[in-house]
């Protein structure tokens, strides 16, 4: 099936003018934005879903994840972002009418998921291998029981918890793995250049609201961005042209890592404490030191800016992040007998 969809881009472009195609895609987007609010209703997940079927799951995931994070401090950001992308990437295409919508279903892990694997330089490298390593051990302990989607959600939590030696948020489990991955899916990811209304809309399309947008953006307190995600805020062609929403001093810092419009490197998303999962992201945003245009945009809307101010308090940030991660983890999950439990997270039907 993967091979068939892989050629989907060319086919998609040719068919894009057909009225039924357009209608199906529009319908899909309407349906998905109409779901706002539904994430408060549990879609069939549970804490300790695998308590009986895989009692050693928690300790396996934590142990493997912590061991890997201990030797690679970039991993928490990668795994957290991978989980986010898994939940946000959405299929809206008439080719697969029965899989209109897709959420946290591990489809991002499939080998034909061009999306993540062709993203910025090395940004995702590391995340996939950790999931594979966990899955191998879990399959030995409890074969055919635990979904890749759940392992990804748990690994993201545990990677961040390494710093605290305690979980910042609880993960509901019981997700099943979805079999569809399209190269063209990533259009539903929020663009860092979209502006406030654009990113808010992208969250609304997944049933998440302004509170969730501000809380989850705090994930940018760790990790890196490619220069290409930042240089449009610094240069116009070969000329230096700094985004007025960026402090002059911080623009200089960014330019030391990304000296021109086509520089290949990366910058830290949190210039101060790039490996600490703290609330400094919000202080940065208020101080015109938000790295992405989408970070800076949060200070441009009065209601969002008030929330940003509130979340500079770490206790409030952790509570808000925890609540919104739970909602994000429910986005269009497959439960019950839908989807599959994959043995190899990269292969459909394995
Ligand atoms: C508000 C909308 C968001 C936008 C526009 C956005 C955009 C981006 C961009 C452009 C990058 C850098 C990627 C690159 O340059 O290749 C990035 C990195 C990252 N994002 Fe977001 N993101 C958003 C929300 C989130 C959310 C909700 C999470 C998780 C809960 C998240 C977690 C991360 C992490 C951890 C990184 C660093 C990855 C690494 O270091 O490997 N982001 N994001
Ligand atoms: C990024 O990938 C390239 C080639 O795949 C590799 O040579 C380089 O060491 C990697 N860098 C990091 C920071 O992982
Ligand atoms: C977003 O939803 C949560 C519940 O899921 C609610 O507590 C919060 O007030 C909502 N925020 C906004 C801005 O509507
Ligand atoms: C920018 O500089 C490079 C190298 O100096 C040159 O090749 C390119 O044409 C310049 N681009 C513009 C838009 O001026
Ligand atoms: C841009 O910066 C990189 C270093 O990050 C350098 O290797 C490259 O030659 C520069 N390109 C131009 C056109 O100046």
C-alpha cells in the first residue's frame, strides 16, 4: 500500500482540479474543525491501559529512554516533536475516504512518511531509533500488544522527565496504529511563518484552542530550528533586514549561527537554557527573543500575551502543559479494534 501512496503526489496534483476531489478535501477540513471541544471527551483511552497485558511496559520505556537521553541531550526535543507531528499530521484526501482524518497513530514512524524524514537537517535523527529500541524490548516482554503510537507518546514523556526524574505529564494509552502515511500530509502542520491567526487555526483544526496553543508552544523551551526556519526574520536576500519583533541583540545572536539567508546550520529555540524544560520560553517571547516568527506571534494577540505572561510561572506552565498534552494525545486516535498493533513501527502490517 505504501508504494501506491508514495506516487500519490503526482497523481494528487493531476486530480486536484476534479470537483469531487476538492469537495472531499473541503468536507474533510470542515469535519475536522467541527470537532473543536471533543477532546474533553475521552475517546477510549485509559491510564494504565496495559496494566494486565504488559505490566513491564512503563519500566521498559523509561529505562530505554533515559539511557538514550543520558548520552544524547538532543533527544527529548526530537521525541517531543515527533509525538506532536504524529498527532497533527492529517490526511485530507479523497484517495482514502475511510481514513479522512488521522491523529496520534504512529503513521509518522512509517518508512514512507516522507514528511519528517525529509525535514530539516538531522532534526529527527535519533527519535526513530529510540522508538525502535523500545519496541524491540517491548515485543520481547509482551508480543503484539502495545501500539507504536502509545510507545511514542510515552517516550516523549519519559525523555522530558529525565531532567526531573519524575513525569511532568501523564499519558493515556490504548491508541492503535494507523496504516496510512502520505507524503503530502504535512500541510496540516502549523507553519512558523503563518502568523497568529494561522497557527491558531491550525490548532483549532485539531480541536485545540488558544490555551493549548500557548501552553504547547512552550515545548520550544528545548531543541533547535534549522537556520531556514529563522533566516527570513533576519535577511531579505543578501541584505540584513531584521524582523521588528526581534530584539537587536537576539537577532545578532541568531546571526552568529545563521550568518546569511542560505546558511545551513541550526539555532537553539531557547537561547538561554536550550536543554532545560523550564518556563524561560515565555520570558523569551515577552523579551522579543522568541526564535520563530510563530513564537513572537504569541505576544501580538492580547489574550495570548496575557497567557504567555501567566506561564512564565513554571508551576503554571507545567500544569498547563500537562493538561494540553493530554488533549493533544487524544487527537483522532484509533481505539478498540480500529487500526493495528505493529510489530515494527516503520512497517504497515508488520
Ligand atoms: C505553534 C505552532 C508550532 C509551530 C509553528 C512550530 C514550528 C516549529 C519549527 C519550524 C521548528 C524547527 C524545525 C526546523 O527548523 O526544521 C520546531 C521545532 C520544535 N518543535 Fe515546534 N512548532 C509548533 C508547535 C510545537 C508543539 C505543540 C510542540 C510539542 C508539543 C513542538 C515541539 C517542538 C520541538 C521540541 C522542536 C525542536 C526539535 C528538535 O530540536 O529536534 N512544537 N517547531
Ligand atoms: C547530521 O547528519 C550528517 C549526515 O547524515 C552527519 O554527518 C552529521 O554528523 C549529523 N550531525 C549531527 C549533529 O547529528
Ligand atoms: C480551552 O479548553 C480548555 C478545556 O479543554 C478550557 O479549560 C480552556 O478555558 C479553553 N480555552 C479557551 C481560550 O477557550
Ligand atoms: C547574494 O550573494 C551571492 C554570493 O555573493 C550571489 O551569488 C547572489 O546573486 C546574491 N543574491 C542576491 C539576491 O543579490
Ligand atoms: C553563508 O554562510 C555559510 C556559513 O554558515 C557559508 O558557508 C556560506 O558560504 C555563506 N554563503 C554566502 C552566499 O555567503
